[in-house]
């Protein structure tokens, strides 16, 4: 089987997102961590120091704060300290409400104004702006659902910065369609960092930075004919695609070594806490393979395509979730949603010789990459991928995010 996979894997031309949200691996959604850079500020005659982070513990009048820049600091709250609560996304203090110190909880996000001690180990708070973790979780859930209902994702085929249009390809083989993603000056554009799988690490970007071959996810409104999409928000990135077999597993280091049949080289893949790992059941893998074979036959206009189409009708459809996983305009069932609802797999579930398809970070000088998504049990998929047919691989935002599992990223 590995030799057959090696022959076929070179035919994988691109990564195609099947309208997932998905994951946006989790945490991969816009606003997954509030940006206090736009948070309301407390006016004062002098500009005091500030600390921003998440409450780790509270003891007496002292908050142990895990700061966003790394490390921890003790924040001392005095009786004169003003504490207010704001809603996620609020940009001024007009709607702020007074929050008793006793109502602060572990997990709340706070922006503290005050003065550090001489040794820098403590911080005396003059004012605190708090976002309750329950409010953040509610906002995250709402945004995940919104990305899922009003999101679209695919492979960038063309970019026209002057017109503000990015063309993406979505779907499989003969069912693939092009969609023109329209942007305006108000469209928020972010790009993933080359060494991170976290949406929170995505940086503000521009249309000029998007390149053909990138993967793109947008949130907005689709046109009636399904050929256009008005984007309110875009996240994009350049990711590496790996298809091959596992040659070794190092549980202590949380890595797998894969003989990449596309690049013809061995690659060490790190499995992080944010990595989304799934393993297809054999029957599901066979059905997906039949779907790919049917699409290839239709594209080639061969009689076998019609026969294979009978199997395509049995391809797994997403569970009924109020429409989010059903057929989308201009495409078939949202297969990615099926994968998102599959249980997580662990490193212990993988074995030497397993065929895998991976979307990873680009990696650094060491050559090691970090898995964003890893799908095992794909032997039938790689085996039937015919010459010249665009094969199905994974969206970097699928299998996790959008899909809402606590503790995961991509995301959107």
C-alpha cells in the first residue's frame, strides 16, 4: 500500500476546503481572545503602567495575573481601586458597569492601570477593566456559529487587489466551483503566522499579501447565484500539505515522522495541544474515495464516472445541525463538518505504516513542522486519487475550530 500511495500522492494538486468552519481550529475564530488594544481606557493626568492578562488565582486582595507578554505578576487591589466590567468588543467605557472585587473570577481577562513595585514583582492597581470569561465564552460560541453559518473557505486561485476580489476554488474534482470573494475598505483581513497554528497569532494583513495557492476563509454573505461572496472578515495563510505514511512515532516528544510522498523526504511533524487529529473509520474512507473517483470520472467524461456516481450518492452527509452541515449553494454536502464531529484521536491511536494527510505550518530552519490538522486512515483516498484530478485534503481550519471543542485553535 505505501508504494501505491507514493505513486498517487504526487497527484495531489492542492488543498480544497469543503466549506467547513470549522476550525477554524479552535481558537481560530475572529475575536477568540479579546484584543484590549481596542479596549476602553481609563483617563488619568499621568500615564501609569499597564498590565494585561488572564486571572490565574485570587487570594485576599491580590490577583495572580498571567500576562499576555509572558510570566506572572501579583496585582494588589486596594479599596480605592476602581473596577469596571465591559462586554467583549466594547471600545469605550460608556456602557461599563461597576464590578465588585468579589465578583472577579479565575479566567477573567483584565487590563490593569497602576504602578509596579521597585522589584517588579507586584503591581498596585489604580483601575481595572474586566471582561468576564463567561461573556468571552458566549461571544466565542456566537462567532463560531456565525463563521459556520456565514463562512466560506477554499484555495486561492487568483487575486485582484485593484478590484478588491479574491477568487477561491471550493469543492471536489468535477464539482469544484469558483467563488469571487469581494472585499471593501472595511473588510478585516488577517494572515496566519508561518510558525503558529493559533488564530490569535494571526496578524493584520492586506489583500496584496494573499497569493494563489493560499488557503482562505471568509465570513460574510453569499450571493443568490453562489458565485459571489461579500466578505466582512478574511483569514488566510500559506500552509504545507503532507501525504504519506508514518515511519515512526515518538510519544515522549509528541512527534510522528512521515515519509512525505509528495516531497519524497522524511518529515518530523509535531503534534501540539492545538493540533486537530482524527482517524477515519474504514467505511467512511471508502465512501470518500468513491466520491473522489466519481468526480474524476465525471471530469474525464468516462462511462465509469456514471457508475461511480452511484457510490457518490452514498458519501457521508453531515449530521442534521439546522443546516450548517447540509448541502451548500454550488457544492455538495459539507464533508468537513462530518470530520469536525468525529471524536478526537490521540497519538496512541496512530501506528507505524498508517497513511496520513496533514496540513501543517510551513516550519522553520530545522525542518520540523507543527500539525494543524492530521487525518489518518486515508489509504483508500490516496490510492484512488487519479492522475490529474484535484484530490481532497484538509482545510487548516477544519477538524477543530469553528467546530467548537474547548482547548483547540486554527480554527476560524
